[in-house]
C-alpha cells in the first residue's frame, strides 16, 4: 500500500445491508470505493440508498450539497475482480458462509496487488480459516462493522493468528478515519461482542421458558438502562436471520432455547420488517406493542417442553443476564481475546446498547466487587447448573484481591 498503509483506494464486495453501510462510511470519510456484487442490481440499488442517505444529511444540514455529490462520485460500481487489482484494501460483506468467503478470498488473493489488505465483515466465522486459502495470511483480518454500519460506532478489528502488527495498525488508523471506536479482538466464534451476546440472550431465552414473558424481560433490562431488551433487539435485527442460518447449517433447530423463535418464524413473525415478531407494530411505526398471542405461544411452548413455569422477578432477570455477560467477558479476557477489560466494555457500550452510566459489564462487575460476583455465580451454579461455574480468572482475581481492571493481555 502506498503512504505507509494509508488507504487511498478501497473496495467492497457485497452490496446488501452491511456492504451499503460500509460503503457510505468509507466514501463519507473521503475514501474512494469500488463496489462489486455477484448481483449487479444490488450495487445499483445500494448506490441509490447511499445517494438518499447523503441527500437526507443535506436536508438535516450535516453536509453540503457539494459534499453529497463528492461522496457519491467516490462510489464506483465494477463488474469484475480484475477491476480491483490496484486497491489497498478490500472489505468483503457477502453471505455468512465460510466456503463462499473462502472462494472469494482466493480470487482476491490472486487478483489484488501484493501488500493489499483483505478484510472480512464476518460476524462470527473463523478468520484464520479464511486467511488460510490465501498466500498472504499476514494481510488478512476481520473488520466487523455493526448494523447500520455508517451509524454504529463500534468496529471490531479481528486479529488472525498471522495478521501482521502493521496491518492491525492500519485497520485501527482506518477506524479512526471513519470516526469509529475500534477495538482489537482475537479470533474465536463471535469475537468479543457476539460471543458475549450469545450467553446473555440464551439466559433471556431460558427465562422465557422458565416463567417470564418477553415484555417483562425487556422491561427489566431497559429499566437497568439497556437501550433495548433482547427481544426488542431481535425484532429490529430480524428473528429469521438466525432461524435461516440454523436451517442452512442443518443444526440447532431442536434446541429448546430456540423453540419460541422457531415458532414465531413459522408464523411469519420475523420482527419489525414483517410488522410482527415478539411484539406487533402498526403500519410504518417502530413502536413495539404488546401482543398477548406471543405470551400464549411462550406458555404453550414451555408446557409442550414439560416445564413448570414459576414467577421470575425483575431482579433475577437482571442478575442472570448481567452475570452471564461478566462470566463470558472473564473467559474472553483470560483467553486474550480482548487485551483488557476496558476493551470489553467499549465493545458493549458502543455496539450493544449497554448503559453508558454503568461503564460496561466489566466495570459494573468491578464496582460490585469480584468476591460478590464469584459468590453469586457459585449460587447460580448450585441452582441452575455447571455453565454458571465462575471463570478461573475470576477465582484468581478474587484470591489476589484484584479486579478486571488489573488484567492486561491475560496477565494479572
Ligand atoms: P445481505 O444478505 O444483506 O447481503 C449479502 C450480499 O452479498 C448480497 O447483495 C449478495 O448479492 C452478495 N453476494 C452473495 N454472493 C456473492 C458473491 N459470490 N460475490 C459477490 N457478492 C455476493 O447480508 P448482510 O446482512 O449485509 O451480511 C453480510 C456479512 O456481514 C455477513 O458475513 C454477516 O454475517 C455480516 N454482518 C451482518 C450484520 C447484520 O446485522 N446484517 C452485522 C454485522 C456483520
């Protein structure tokens, strides 16, 4: 790359939800982008979305008309990989499928100039498995944007086993240029944010089966300060995304935890986009309205699974969801997936609507005192099972009288 890894020309492969936001973000920061999709109509539609976004920003007085025109002029549709030969950086944002991404990275590696950086926007796939099909694994990494990519502040920079430090630095510099909060994450399923989210959502799902209802779970977590409870979040993201992924992978459909999601999708209740999900929505409105049909469905599924429902307090909801985040965050720290607890908190604050006033899940845990966190995890372990066993790092920190803030690169 020219100018010591300064990105002069970028490319984006994929013009769906994420590709669009990424292109808007790059072009808005003054970076020219070549845009490729196997379906050329997606790029045409994407360019229109980008133009509309900038037009709205003009109306709001955020940018001038001239800037909007310059932004759009920076976005150029292309119809072949050969056209990408001279770019400094390519960001791939096609369907979440390892084989597909590997085939694209192989072509990119054969086509792009030496020194060009190859990045994937995958949410959870193994960056090393993607890098392995190239001759330049030191120039491969994850750039995990969040949806909508031109608005959400968080950028997880995913370090593969072979990613060169200078390539990570280039990615962090790019993040800064895009006005993002960039956090380096190690390579594991879901990286920092989505790996923690899974434990939190699983806990919320279990509580639905045990006796809570979506409105109660969301209400309790929103009262704690979350921008959105997990079920409202699923309605926004689309309940069907994971459902389709389960079907495609041919696994996970039978887990009791996803039976409510499966049933909602079977009914065409995908979330906001279909007007009904965990909640219902009036035409053109995003206001989540209570739907008694969903409560009845939750109760029926729990009964079908042979579960006896009980009263679950708001306090239990908050306790289990937060402690799930903290325990997984501790495992992430102990495995060096995050360099320190501050990075874990930055991910959660900037990508997952965690209340800023609380400082992030790890800062919250330090504030509670890790001895108390350990005791509470052990109590849950006795009541609910081994998955609540405190992470070894927590036990070590408590014994040393320290907190998560004292951990750097896995060391206390
Ligand atoms: P999408 O389905 O909206 O878009 C995917 C695009 O890829 C489509 O336009 C499709 O035509 C194109 N495509 C498919 N095969 C192609 C090929 N061989 N060559 C070129 N283009 C091809 O998907 P999305 O939601 O934008 O997700 C893209 C990636 O971003 C996935 O890896 C996903 O996990 C990740 N991601 C998604 C979100 C989200 O909230 N949607 C958030 C973070 C990361």
